C-alpha cells in the first residue's frame, strides 16, 4: 500500500510536506477535488480486507469492551458507511473561491474578499478510526492539507485508512499525513508548529481538549464538551417535556449534545418531578437531585456541587428545582459549557428571553438538545461542534475550514 | 473622577466584574449604545485638562524622545481627534442582532444564526494611549465588555482616559476595565482566564504579540507584524513602480503595512534598480540588496539571510533580483508574515497568478501596500490587522468583534 513511505519521516518533515501540499490543494478545481473524493470512496471499499485486518489487530491489542470497543471497531458495514460519507462530501458545495464581498473605494481601488482554504489543518483525536476519514475528506474538499494524530489504540486502523486515501492517484503527496508516533512530543510538535500549521482541532474528551488548549501556540478550534441543560418552565406541556428530556438524555448518552442537567420550575415540580424521575429510572438513568428533588421523588441521590458542572456522558442526570426563569438562566450561564440548552415552555416571552440571554452555541425552544449536529442542521457533514466564540460556534463543517483573503486591484494608487 | 474605584481590585475581581457587565452590554439597544458613545466623546473633551495633566506626568516620567515620545504624547488636538473617532464609531452600523441565516428543516425545526457579541475582550498593548479609547469604544459598540492592559509608560494617561469613559452615567459598571498593575503576572492572569475572557487581542510589537501567543490559553487574534513585499515585474510601468515603492516604504515607515522588501524582475533590473535605489537614498532610506543589486547600484549594503525575514519598521529596505514570477511568489510565501504584498505589472495573467498564489491577508495589483487599513478599506474604524487565518484576516473592526449563536425553535421535536 502506498502512503506508508511517510512512516519513517520525522514530524517536522511531515508537516513541511503537508504545508507544500496545501499550496497545491488550494489551487485544485472543485471538479478535481470531487473526482479524487469519489476515487477515495471507491478505494476504501476496494481495500476493505486489509482495513478490517488492521482494525482486527487493533481490537485484539487494545483489549477493550463495551462502548470503548464499539468506538474502535470497524465492520464491513461501517467501512461502507465511511465510503458513503465521502461521496456525500463530494456532493456538497465547494466553499473555496466564493466572493464574499466586492466594492470600489472612492480612490478607485477595487477590493474583493474571497474565501480561501485555511491551509494546513491539524487534528488531534482519540480512538475512533472514522474520524481519520471524516477529517481527511472534509479538509480535502475545503482545499486544505491535513495532519492527523489519532489515538494509539487505533494506530493500525488509522494507518490503513489514511494510507488508502493518500495513495489515490492524483492526491498530492503530503495532502493527508498521519503522525504515527504515540508520544506526547509528537502532539507538542504539531500544536506548536507556527508558520506550518494554521489551525489545530482537538476531537475527543475533555482531557485531550484541555491539553491542546493549554499547550498549543497555533490557533485552536475548541470542540465538544457539553454540559447541556433543559429547563422545564411552569407553562410547559409536561408530556412534551418528558419526551424531550428522555430523548435528550437517553437516545445517545455518550455524545456532547446529550442533556446532563434538568431544571424544573417550582410551580410544576411536585407534579413533573415524580413522573420524569420514574421515566428516567425505568430507562436506566441514574438520577441525582437537589434537596427539593430528593423530597419529591424516590430513588434520587443528593447531587453535590460538582454534579452541576460535570459532563456525565452516560446514563446519569442531575435535577434542580428553580423558582423563576431568571434563576434558570443564571444557573445555566454559570455552569454550562456553552454548548446546547433548551427551554420547554408555552410562554413565548419566556422562550424569547431564554433564547436571548442564554450564552450558548445552540439554544432551543421546545426541542431536544440532540439536534446540535452538522447533519441535523442540514450542513451535510460535521467536523465538530465549536464551543468557543472565535471563528465559528456550534456545528461546523466545510465553510468553517476556510479563511478569507483580500484581493485589491488598482492603477497606481498610493496613500496620501 | 469615577472609574478609579477599580484601582484596588484584584485582576480576578476586575475580570469577573467585566464578565457581568458583558451580559448587560449584550442586551443594550443600538440607540442606547450610540447615546452612551456620544456622551463618552463629550466627556473626553470636558475632561481635557486632567487628561493632558496625566499625560504630561507620563511624558516627564518616561523620558523618551523621537518616535517613542510621539507615540505617548497627547495634545488638545489629539484628544479632540479621539472624541471625533468615538462619534464616528457611534455612526457606524451595529453588527449585533443581525440574522445571518434562517432556515427550516424537514422536521419543522426553525434555525436562525444570529450575530452576538463575543462577550469579554482583552486588549494587551503598549504605549499609545489612543489605543485605550479606540479599543474601548469598538468593544462597546459591538456589545462587548473590555479589559485593557496598556504599557506602563502610559499608565497615568490610560487611567485618566479609561476613567472618563467608564464614568459616563449609564455605562454599566465593569464595561471598561483597566488593569493597572505593570507586572507580567497581570498579563498572565488576563490571557489565561478561560471562562471569563472570550478573546485576547495583542496590539504592539513582535515581542508583545509573541508573548501573548506563547502564553495565552484563551483564543487570540494575532495582529500586525508586516514584512511586506513589492514585486516589480518585467512589464511594470516603472514610473508607477517607483511611486508605489517610495510611498509604501517612506510614507509612514513605522507601521505594519509599510513595504520592507522589493523584488525586481531580472529583465528590468539594470534599468529599474539604479533609479529606485537613487530615489530611495534621496528619501533617506538605507538600501540593502542581494549580489545583483549591489552590482547594479551604488550605496547598497549586502543583505544577509536575516534581512529577508526582518520587519524593519524604519527607513530601510532590502532589494532582490528574481528571474521569474514563480521565483517572486516562492520567495514571498517563504519569507513574508502574510500581511500585505503587491505586484506591479502590466501583465494581467501574472497579476491574477500573483493574487491567487500569494498566501497573505491582502494582495495588491498596482497599488501601495499602505492601504491595508480599516479606514482605507472603508470600515470606518479598525481594531487591528489580523495576520492569522482563523476568525478574521486583514483589517478588522466591529463585525469581527462578534460571534454567532444558533436559536432553534421547535414544537416538541426529538431525535430518532
């Protein structure tokens, strides 16, 4: 398999090769990129046996079980899904080259603001091999080179997947680079390579993200941690509230847009809390709560201060009774990770105030927080969910993997 | 004077007060903000004597001369210019609340992407007291709280200026905070205050910017260093080329968009270099050059490798002869700080290729690099010139001091 020649290179050499590839990629036409993406999709399916063999070796070596094993595991169906995802990306509009604004100054200077690729994008992630493919093709479609640094549990799978993509004839050498050393030094070299790397995107748990933010000197797009809240207001339709809370908590508890906290207005607490605690408990959810919640329902453990700030990422929820919309808003703005929050209410004024005052990437009225997702928003793909305010906020994909550039045309203008 | 009550607070207390102010500021209407801005402009003029007294004390204490003194010095005229600049900002459109996109998903979810303030903006700068006013009012107009940390030479001036602005009745307490300690620890507290500060913008020299980038854990907008190039192609109108080179180098040599390097196509080198070297020398510019340039003109010192990467910020230029457009592009992309570069040519194909392949924030055809400026671009103001690719690139002002937020309205949708 091609692509493996890079294994012996130093990190610096790989970054420089990727930097050079970025110049070539920025100039590829949309048709050229789409053609190569479709070839990548075919290549993944054609190389299915060796991809599965590599993954099998990873799985054997890692000795995991449950959710962790599930994250690492590849099956023929999952590889076919990856190929389909690539074809979907090929079908999306190309953001590069878009003229965002154009105007002429009184002195005759003609200024155009044009969308260009970021250049070289670094991705630091954990054990999900599908991130290798997702990140590589989103970067490729938006005209960027990518340097991937995945978790060591998935090393063989990532090597196989990145190798297949990079080896497609016509893909510039260095366009998809994989850093295969599992030492922390490799991450450090990547996230401090100013002048070579334009942005680093960490994808994974809080510890990984914090490490990257703490030590990076290249710009970072912070993704993911979601301590998401649902506030059930006094006027809420309680059936709707139950459905939304159960969905947001249990439909996929391990992801960042799952609900972690439930605030209930005191006026309906004695009616709603016993019902929702029972439904959550039946669904296998561990319920914690403040003193009021503990009094109103059975099987509720007292929540500690730590609970209010924690992202459980599992079947656990903490419930708190609040006495007003303002108290709910204050609690959320204090404890949330600014990812996704929802209000369930029939009171439009309350809803509008909540939408306006909650300082999070996505704020919902009468819907589940689970919709904060590039696919669900209709973007056709997703690189991650940004929880910072700079560059992009919320689910992001192709357009957010670009920058802009000013082209200015004159006829001899000088500044007076 | 009010505003001085903050002097004894710790950095942390000031950041928390500013964070709270940010919540209030985000909800002010455009009219409320504009009214307060006009009051700030009046207050600066009304407090002119004490502002000038404070500045006089700074000047006396600093014992500077020449350009450094000029940066620090305030005069009645300069204070009036500051007041005028505030009135200009009041007249600019308010970016906050703009609905950037709105759409409905097949499941009925209604999604709106809305422009919101960043929140709390930190500014780290040097000895120019006008930055205190510029940064404070741009942040204010875009609905942000601001924490200012200026250089110690201007401490009394900044205290007076920020105090006058913050004391205007109706300005929320904490909206404009000044960190008055001159220790490095204060900067460190500011640039690592994750959860309180949303972005830090360093404004000043390379050392300051590097320090912030190296040590910040909050997101940074990198500004300013400009090793700007002009390439005079073989088909250039040489009179135009001379005018542009002289303007870009000498009109204001201490700023980031001044030209620092000149590349000349070999085909016209023997004609153009003697002329431009003479004109530059007459204008007081120290000329350095590669071997070819040294041979073609008198009074040219040999340039070293270090010259090609250096931002002189003074009347000095380095000239190099190149044998093709490609060589010029390669040299620029290797050595430039990605700020502003220009090609002077009559060949449209060459111009288009240069515009496309040069990886800088602003790329010019037949115009001076000195136009890379918020005012010259028609933005009405400028917070700085971003040389990074994330969030914004090139001159930036009000709009770039905002983020976005998704508001999603449903009627009970859950994810299947």
